[in-house]
């Protein structure tokens, strides 16, 4: 008998060789029908794989990211089976799961797979899936594997084999298809109920353009048709809401070859959004007791040697500027500069928590192939702050930071979010993780209890913490269901040691502070990119670059228009008159396209009543409203960020 | 006879060989007594030098910068005469006028001049000045000059002579002292009524530390004792107001060796000042129709080749970061980035004037010896903006910019200022100046008339314009009379050509815009340095990092203190409680030293009346005031930046 520990801490006895699926069935048949894979001692396994020793076990269903990846990778094998049945001479390279689904790279020889051909493959996959073929795992010696693929004449798998160690090699078979594969896989093909192959394109073998071009097919799959339909709808909507398209149409940002790739020039409309976000951050942080600082964008090499960014992070940094025997680097993070400000004046316990904030601009040299609109850039304006506190103050500070995230989510209508809590791995203390076992456990438990007490949805991941402490990655979903990694929230024991930071505690002894790194609004670049998609460019009034467009129905009424404009400006509302010699219908249409929240239309009748006919973006005619009443309403709406 | 043209345009006939002094006497004996030198055809001459051809002439008195420099340089000769009378073996190197007065470098052989010795020299100078010795100019051939100094055994003057051309060499003699000197000088020594020798120090010959060390004596002089007394007072006051001392005491800024020289870390208190200044700039610019932009701090080499910064300005720039075959530079100016934003979308005459503003951070590699506190730094936050307009719009735009300067001067109590209008030199068109003779004359005249119409004090300087247009340097004086160069205001014809900027004019033709570069508040670094001196650290309430300190006379009254704090915070006032267990007298003294504008003191009596006893920085007790009344008053004061 072996002992299986379940996530709730309960321990059950099973026969040696039992599988996760057996365990699931012993709990409930309904549960078993949902199980796609299992986490055994933190490693993802096939649900059907035999367990021969005591283990902790977590059953993985569609809601688990690891199960989704297993499901998608299994669909790649299903696709390979379908392709092989149509093109028997095909040879396969690799077929991983990716964020957007899965792909498989293949050598079709003289055959060509067209967009139309994809439909045929898709149909075949649906047919094969229904056969309910089991994914069978087989451990094999390297010699046997080499013999198998040599006989098959598969130079691609032989190439993969050459980098694998004997004893770690497995084959997976479903139906007529066998693949060299580390696994794991879902129990059988019948789980795959909905499939969409998205694209076929060329991809150089091993990504090297000197190599042969293979054929890459991208696809996605779901356990039911409804989710696939929703996904396709989401993609279509995301295309319309593409931040690069909206960014150009709405005059938000531009890029220029003479400035450089990934370096955003924020145009006037984008700068209004930036300033409104910074105003929000400053108000929020001011109320939460933060002080603001301003630091340079460069520093000498020595700073980054102390912080540990050099040499480990050098690949992501711009190269140094070397002058008078000194190397200067553009900063990739604000923390070392902030530590220097903490250290500029002696601190006592009375000065703590010491919270300093800066919308600091950092530079990171992302590979040019990875640059993408505002989402992946080289110049980042970060909603950064560092909180220096004692161990006793930590829980309260960390809770306050989390509350700030929740406050922002509410303002921006972000309803779905998850915090991914990355922990240390005790086996790697002093190696991958700073060797403070008690501090790790203590802060991890503090972080965990703040998350639980506040009913914040979170997942735990072992062995993914930062070097210096537990880390929370915040994932949010836009209103159309696309996932964004927004920001991180980190606990740090190590940097205060490297920078020799300390404060005098109540016993008049020097003590090392804990540091919280936090950036709830992430970077302007990524957050504004997210907002453009989230709101489809129809920003809420407080964020809109232009809040009100004034549309006189004829030139005769320009004087009243000017008076309205002045009143709005005095009230701090961003407004403009459309003084073009155009029909009112066209003016309204153009303003709709420009996504301005409010239009004020007026002629003789409205002027006589000191009123305006109000049209609201996306909601149409709101009727005639007294001008002062309108101003009162809109300033209230702006002030409360509704 | 020759014709002498005076500044008012009048022309008078004089005998050939007449001098500026003769002309002065012919106008008024009183005027002649004030004449120190003369400007002949734009060149500074001795007032006594013979004029042999038609010329334009301006008499220079103490109020002219060139006369001041001549006066100070003549004092250097007087000092040399005095030193020579005491140390007969002395040899002299050079003795120029400088911003702070004058100096002379000398080789005293085995003699040593101590601080005490300076007093002896000073006394001797006063004695010699009273002798009313004339400064006599003598043209001499190079051969004769070499013979003279060879006989004298003066290797220093022989070294100078080796670099001079025959025909341009003059000697000046006053009393027993003769010097190789280009001149000019004041008429005689009796003008020098007040002298102060400031310091004696070592200075390597030709500034090269491998050379012999000479003795350098610094001094200053005035035409009357009163001005010297005022000057000494100003220096003492300036020492107390030193922005580096105040900057540290008040927690405004710090620097750090690991970050780099000249790179300012703005601490929380300094950042409050920065944010208030930016708020002021944004309000002012917003009301004036500017839009805001945000641009990266780096760009590719090509941008600076187009703008002309490379290679001409390369010495003042940080060296490039070279990566993937591309050179990136830190920006030393914001203009090229702004031009790219102008150019990102097509412009028509309806879009002009297009005004874009940014508190842009620039990096300039000043030599380490020239770095000085906040006054000379390597990272500059600049109150920058660029206005793109048509020729017809120029005058109005330029006037609006000047009005903005005046508005700021009023806010900061800057009563003395001068605009230095630098013009082109027609002889150097197409060489030092862009070859647009009409545009030069036209814009110079436009600029001049705006200055005259607005009664703005200004001086004109020929041949000091920027390459691309006339330039105004704005000089301001702090309340203790120290001069600061604050900012420039430039007209630009050239860059819109280099960047191929254009707009579609009313005739539907492409037209090149004029550009105004302007930065009324200069850089945060220099302006905050100025403000610290100007206000002696006692910043006006709206700028003060901490505006109100709440001082309960005993711990018993902390609850009321907290209520006062909350009310102030809600009203947007920056306030803190002094909760230390200290006597009220000490609390008041400490708050005075911290230069907080207001202190609110209270005990049982004030609390009963819902009041506070108000103390104002530098003004003492203001009596007991109802709390709401106080809040009303202070918010009014802050809002109006009183």
C-alpha cells in the first residue's frame, strides 16, 4: 500500500501502482469524468500513470492551467495523427502547447498544406477524436528508440533523441500515431470536443533561416463547442479592439524608425491618458502615505553589480556608455535608485514604513522579434514604489498593497483576476533562493493569509519565487476575456542586505528592513494597451482625451458654442467645438467614430432655454438638459471616475 | 574731419584722431566723468584711443557689462603694479576679468604671498589708485616686444608673444608697471575707488599639472565703496543661502557615487517642489493652448545626424550605446523628438499654431570640474515646449511666450530681469547662420518690437544668434542681487527644413513652419537651485514641501491634533503633527529651522474655541484664529500662489 496525500491534507491508502484516475474514481465518478491530468509531488503526470510510492496528489481539470496545456498538447498529437493519415510521408519536428493553443512543425516533403487543406485535417481530427483512443505511455531505452526512428527514417526525431539521456525517454501512442514525447497527455481523445485550426505558415527548422523550411500549423481546442464559439468571438472582437489599430486611429501613440523600435512617442491624446493615470496613482498613493521621488535614468556599473542586475540581467539591458573610465547603464529597474534614497538619510523605526513612489521610466532591450505594439516595448513607464518596513509591519503593508490593487480593479471594471503566488523551493535554498528558511516560510504564510482573509482568488506555484522572496504575478482579464499579465508584487529580503540598508529599531539596534516592490498599474505601455482593448477605445469620461464635443447645428450658433466651451473649460472639462462647415449628421457621425464620450448639440430652441441636447457615446440621445445641470453631472462623473 | 554716429542715430563731425573721451566731453563734462571705455564699430576700445576713420560709437559706463570687464581687468594691472612694488622679482602670466571680478597668475620665485600679505597688497593698490596714473597704450613691433621682455628676463610674456602676430601687439603702462596686453583699459587708476582681494591659491601654469605652480590672486573692485559693501554683504548672504547647504538641510536632493556625478536623486521634499512647478507649468500651458507629449530619453544616431547635434554637439553628449549594429544616444535636447511628433500626422493650417510641451529629461555630459550642485548637472528636467506656426502667427505666439515669462516672474517675485537678444551677423550668412537674410531681419524685427511694445528690458548682441534664428537669453537676479541665466527663447528656421516638416497652407500648398523653442522655467535643477537662494529656503506656502506643522502643547491634546490634521489633509494642505515628547518651545524652534510656513499651536483654551494659535515663518505670532477660518485662508493663499 502507498499513502496518497490530497490537497485538503487528508491521507488515503491505495494499492501500489494505482493511478490518479483510480483515485478520482474512488472519490466520485463525476469527478473522474473531468480529470485531464494530475500533479504528483508538484510534477504534472498522465492521470493514468501508475503511482508506486507515497505521494501528494492534485487532480487537474480544465480550470487548471497545467491541464489546459496538457489538453492542447494532446490535440497537437491528434492533429499529427490526422495529418499522417492524409499525408503518409509526413515527418514531425515538435508540437508544443502555447499561450494561444498549440502548434506542430512538420516536413510534408513535396506535399503542400493550404488553408483549404486545414479544413480537411480539422474534419479528420474530429472523426479521430470520437474514436476514444487512449494516449498510451511507454518507457523505452535510448537504443530501442534510435532503432525505432532509424527504421522509420525519421531524422527529426533522431535529432531530438541525440539530446536526450537514456532512462528519460518515452513514446506516446494514440490510434495509429506514435511520437517521441515527454508527455504528459490526457486520458483519451474523446475529451477533445471542439477544434479550430487557425493558420498554416512556414517556420525554419530550429528557428534558423539557414535550415530547411518546415510547415507550422497553429490550432486551438476545447472540451466543448460553446467555449470554442466564445473563443472565436473573443478573437474577432479582439481584432476590432487591437490597441495598435486604435492607438493610431485615436492619436494615442506613434513610433519612428529614427528614434528606434519599441520606443513609444506618446502623442497629445495618449499623454492625457498618461496624466490621468498618474493623477489617479498620486492621489491613491498620497492617501496611502507614500512619498514621491524622482531619480535619473542612468547609473554607474557599480550600482548594478551591487543590485545583482549585472551580469545576470545584462542581456535585457541596453549596453553601457563608456566614458572617462566609467560605464553608465540605462536603468532596467527603479529599485536600486530608490534604495539609494532610502539610504541618503539615517532612518529609525519612527520613519518606517517608508514608502516611496515614482512613475519611473526603465529601459529593457527586448529582442526585436518580441516587440509588439504597447505590449512589449523597450521603454517602460512603471507605476513603481518600494515600501521599507519591519517584519512586524509587513502583513499590514502587504494587505494595503493588495487593497490598492482591488481598488484599481473596481475603477477599471476588471472583474476577473487571479494572483499567482510564487513560492521558494526548500531544496534550493542558498542556491536559487536566499538562504533564510524561516523568513521564507514566515512571509509566504503572511502573504497567503492576506490573500485568504481578503477572499482574493489565487494559485500557488512552488519554485517560482524571486531570488529574494515570494512573488505575486497579477493576471487580469479584459472584458472580452483576454488574459493580461499586469503587474507583480514582490517581497524582498535580499536587496536590503546587498545595499546594506538598515534602520534603528526600538531597542536602538540596527535592523534590516523588508522591502515590498509593487506596481499595481504595471506600466503605462501595457496598461494603456489593455485599456484600449478593454474599452474598445471608448474610454470612460475621466480618461478620455477629449470629453465633450460641441456641435452647433449651424454657424449662426457659434457664439453660444464659444460660451459653452468656456464654461466647460472653466469647470476643467476637456472640450472642443466642431466649427467645420458640415451637416450636423456628419458632425455626429465623426464624433462617434472619434469615440468622444459626450456631444452637445444645439440650435435656437436649446439656446433659448440655456440648454443643450446631449448625446452619449454608445447610448445615443439623452434628451435636452440645462447647461449648468450638464456641467454639474459631467464634473461629478469625472471626479468620481465613473 | 571724420563722422561719428551715436546710438540715437545722430551723426557728428570731429577732427581725425579724436577719442571717445573727447566726444563725451563735447556732450557733457558730467558724462565724461563716467566714461570707462567705448564701443567703436562694435569693438571695445580705450576711451582715450585715437579714432581716425568714420565710426559708430557708444560710450560705455559702469552699467555696461563690457565697461565692468574693462574696469576689473584694469584693476588686475593695478594689483600687478602693487605686487611688483612689494616683490620686485615677480613675473606675471595672465590677469583677465572674470564673472566674479578678476585674477592674476604670477610667479613669485621664492617669495610666498599669504592671506595676510593680501591686505598689504590691497593697501598698496588703494595708495597707487589715488595717484591717478593714466593707462597708456603703445603699439609695438613683435621684434621690439621680444627684445623688451628678453631684456627683462620674462619668459612668461615671451611665451605669450610667441603666439601673437606682428602688427597686433600692444603694451600698456600705468605708473611703474608695463604689461604685454591687448587692452582695452579705463582712462586712469583714479576710477578704482574700492578694492577687495578675495583669495590666494596655487594654479598650474597653463592649467597643466605637469607645469610649475603659479600663485593666483582673485579680487574684485568697484567705482565706490558702497557697491563693494553691498557686494560683500551679498556674498555673505549667498553663502548662507547656498542651495547645496539648504538642499541637504531641507531634504531636497542628494547625489550618490554609485549613480554618478551630476545625476540628482530628488528626495521626497524636492519632489514636492518639482510637482508643484510642473503643476504650475501645466496649468499655464494648458490655458495657453499647449498640448502635452511624452517622449523616450534615447534615440538612434540618425536622429541626431538629421538635427545636426552630431557630430557638432557630441562632446556634450554621453557616448553611444551600440547594439545590433545601431548606435543609441541619450537625448541632450527634446526638439528632435518633438519634431517627430509634429510629423507623425499630416498638418494643415487649421492645426497651427501646434504647441507641444513636455518636462523632458535631457542628459548632457558636462566636464566633472564644471559640475556644481544643482546649477551644473548632467541630468536636466527641462520646462520644454515647441511651437510650430506660420510666419503670420509668429508675432502673436512670441508675445504670448514673453507674457508667460513675465507671469512667472511675478509669481516668483523676480523683479530684476533682462532679455539678451542675440542677432545674426549678415557677413556670416550661409556660414555661421542659415542663409535666409529676409527671414532673419523680419523675425529679428518682430522679436524686437514685441520686447519694445511690452517695455521689456533687453540688450541686443550682434553675432550671437543661434545657427537657426535669433535667440533670447533670459537673465534674472535673485532677491540678494545674484545673477542667474535662467532660460532661452529661440526662433528656428532651420530645423523644420532638416526634418522636412511642413503643413498645408490655405492655398493648399505645402509650407515650412517656423518653430519657437522655449523653456521659461528653465530646468528643475537650476530653477530650484535659484529658488532656494532667492527664498533662503523659506519657500512660499504653495511650494513648501511641508506647509503646516501641528504642535499640541501637551500629549493630552493629540486627539484634537489628529482632527486638525485630517481637516487640513482633506483640504489638500500638506501637514504633519509633531508628536515628540518635547517642550513646546523646542518644537517651535525646530519647526522654524525646518522652514515650515505655518505652525499651529493649541492647548485647552484654543480647543474650547475650535481654534489654533498661528505662527507664521519669519513673522512670528499671528494670534488665535478659528480653525475653519485658518483653513480658508491658507487654501486661498496656496490656490493663488501668494
